[in-house]
C-alpha cells in the first residue's frame, strides 16, 4: 500500500475511541508505510504484538538524533517552515538513550521506585487526596475537577517525591503545559523548557535540596540531575493528572461500570489498568523508534534507518488480545496487558506510582461524592487532543 499520513481525527462524538482509520489499519495491515512531514517514509504500527516487539527489541533505537516524528512537534514561528533538524539527547535524559547509557541511569533511579518504597508513600498519598477532596467540596457544584483535584493530587505527590516546592506550581505547571502542547509556538516552547530547566537547576545546586534531588546529588553532575529532575517532574505529574481526568470522565459516562466500582472498591486496581487501556494517554504519534539494522516485524521488513511510529491507542484496542476491545470493562482479566506505560527497555519507571495515585484518588473521590456527575454534556467537555499526552482540559462536575 502507499504511505499514509498519521490519522489523528477521532470520529464525531467519540470521546475515547482512536481515529477509526487506525482500527481499520490494524486489522488490514498492522505495520503500514507511513509518510513523515520531513519526507521520510517509515512505518506505523497499530497491532499489539508488533508494538510489543518494537518496544522490546534493542535493534530499535530511541535516540533523538535518529528520529523522525509523524506530526509537527510545535507550531513554526511567524509562518516559518517546520524545522525537522534532529537533536541529541540531553545529559541525563535517559528516555532518549539506548543501552548501555540508558541502563546506567535506569539502574540508578530504579532503587528509588521499588515496591517497598512506593508502599511507604501510600499514607502520604491518602493525605494529599483527602486534602484536595476538601478543596473540591469547598469549590461547590460546577467546580473544575482537573484544577481542583486531579492536577493538584498528581503534582503534590510528584513534588514530595522529588523535593520540589509545591508552592512553585503555578510557574512550572504553566511551562509544562506549553512544552507538551503541540500547538505551542516553537519559540514559546523553547522558552518554557529553558525556564523549567533553570528553575530545577536552582534547586539542584541550592542548599540542602530534599527528596530524590537531594538523594541523587552526590551521584550525578548538576546538568544530569537537572535534566532527570525535569523529566521526572513533567512525566510524573502531567500524564498522571491526565489519567485521572480521563478515568473520571470515562466512569461518569459509563454508569454501569461506575456502579460496579462503587459496589466493589477492590476493583480499583484492575480498573486503573482498564481505564489506561480504554482511554490511553500517550498518543499523537508517540512513541517513535528507529531501526539500527534490518528487522522483520510481523512479516514486514523494516530497513536500517527507517522510523517506526507506534499507535498505543490502536494497540490497546487489538481484539487479538482484548476481547470486545471497544467496551470498558473494569473486571477485564487481560487489562494489565495494555501498553499505556510502554513496554520493554523504556517501560515507564514511575508506572507503579501512577497506578497507586489513580487507584486511591478514584476510590476516595467516589466515596466522598456519591452523586458526582458531569455539569455539562459529555460532548462539551474540552479535551486535550493535540498534545503528546491526551487529557481533559477542564472537567466541570456537580455533586
């Protein structure tokens, strides 16, 4: 088949289903030729098995200097042509590295994300959630659940872990949104990234930093630690808030599933994975890889140097893995097989923390507000679609 451009438009009225062209491709050609904006021709992966293979195979690189992206990363300034010049990985930015560099950083960080350490955070997470529920209640009916609950919960937990003062959140959250929003002018995105970097560098080099920043300072250069802190701050609070917002929206628009969760809160753990599968946060042509040598994927020969873009929302609706994949089922036995946190070498290092935060937040939210409902029709809820992570911009609720 001829190369296609990445499908990005959802069906009218669809809140959670991926663009219909992706599902059709997955059934007909799960590894399909893809045309990139810079003229490169690579591959679009929509099948679950193919996505797992690419994500786990070290012959596919995540290095940014080799990368081609299927959507414009930022809006060009003043009508200029898009700049497709690749960039090298920043020191410490381990998600953009391959072995052995990636392994060194990952091993260093992994000991701070063990099950034992994360379990010790549960009481603190419960306290954060309880405090924000009071804030939400005080705001009254019509409150924005994103601004009053989802974003603060995810941000406070991340700040406490890293040693970042939550009082500084207005500035770093604003800059984070500019960086992750693909509609941001490129110059603005660059300024926002520089502001985040400068802010965190000040914490890294300051007197007696706390949290993870303080624990790692003796083991990394200031530049490495600044970039790692930036990565963990953005990746810690922004996708988790999106998961929580989309999860609440999905439950409020699926009353039978919400009733099941209310009747049996022990479903919350599995529900978190099913919600991540059904309303996958990473989208818009991420993640991307580049073949370092010729590799066969599902019968398709990917040549060395060719880019591969994975549609995780499409892979998470693959009927070969998920029965009745377009249906939300909180008790789904295979829910944990979703790829919303990635897979293989670059599996999200904070996945377990994100799961805990979302699980606790969902249970306590619906306990506190038995009558929680949308304040506007579901079709009018503003979503964040042109972004590296899908989410909800504003979620007005009544209770």
